[in-house]
C-alpha cells in the first residue's frame, strides 16, 4: 500500500519506488476519476477498468481517484481497490480534475465519472483511435447509445441547448459538449487555458482543445449507463452556469482577437484555423 502524504491543501497516496520502476519500459496511462460521495459506484467503476487488456497493449495503468470532500467511504473503498487517492478539499468538478491531472504520471490521460455511467471497458478502443489516427484528443458522445433512465428529461433539454450553443458560438462539430469521458495526450494540457473549477470545465476543455489549441481530435459514440448512487447534478442551476460560461468565453475570445488585430500580431494561420469548421475533428459512430 502507498504512503499517505500531505502537501499544503492536498493529500495523496504515494506509490512505492519499486512500483514506479516497473513501469519504466511501458507507456503510462493515467485514468483520472473525480469522486464526491460515490461509495455506491466507485468499486464497480474501478473493477470495470480492463487492466489486463491494457497491460497486453503495452500500457502501465495509474488509476487516480480525486476525492473531492466525500463524507462517505469513497476514498477508503478506492484505496482498497488499488487506486491512488488524491484528497482535494476545494469543491468543484473542474478543481478535482485539475488536481488529478497534476498528479497524473502518464503520457496519456483517460477520464470518467465514479458512478459507473461511462464504459471504462472501452478505454482500449479509445486509445487505439487516438494512436492509429495520430490524434491529440478523443472525446465521447453519450447520446447515440444511452440507457433510457440514464438522463432526466430536464437534463436532456439542457444538454441539447448547450450542444447547440457550443456549435454556434465556436463552430465545433461536437454532438456532446458535456461528456465527461476523454482520452488525450498529457502534453496538450500545457496549451490550454482552463479557468473553470465547476461543471463548465468539461465544455471548456473541449473548446480549448478542439478549437483554440488546434489539436487533432475525434468524437466517438459510447454506451452510457444509468448511474449507481444519488444524482448530484442540478440541471437548471448547472446548465445556466454552463451557458453563461460559454457566452463569457466567446466574448473574451472576441475581445482578445480584436486586440490582436489592432496590434497586427494575429497569426494568419490562426485565422485559417478559425474559419475551418471541422478543425481536424470527426465523429465516429
């Protein structure tokens, strides 16, 4: 078992040096999972990770569960299941991911929720898509194969509005702007400006990656299951905040571009990138 260390506001489980040395010859994949009171779903989520298949494909897997202030046994169950647990007391979906990314050792990062909704068993398929197509970022579309009870009517409407607004404001051909399962190269993070600490982090990551950073990306359809445990998302509150964040990002982008144009420092290649509605992206069913 790892050693518990405390560093300022964050507590984490440090892996023994012997375990780190074993991964020296393999590509390291870090699976980052934010969790808040998910004791009902965390064990099933971790058990579904295809560790053996990933090892056969040449990956050494680091599983990082970011406990975002849980009051139940989420952290303890994750440790018992073999995950590294990072305790992030500052609440927020985006805040949890930022902390998890900072602790990720992998060259590639994969993500999912801790409530067993996302098909972590498909991570090898997403990795193959990333590698074989020389992509930087792969995101997922939940709406093609979603269980009927997986999302409330209000949540579906809210997602639909946010998807349309993302396409209109940023001209990104995304079918699911709010999906929480991604696979990407860790080096991409250095190119992104990620400000949100809340639910809007998901759309911000996609907009920054697929539009503003100009990376090669794809969106792939996945199966999406009904969650295990209590629903925490507040459709109208979180949806409104995400919509306002989209508008704020677009206004900020417009101001930045106007400043660059006036100063004659706007890169012509960036103009071409903005006019290209596909931006190296594609949808995979």
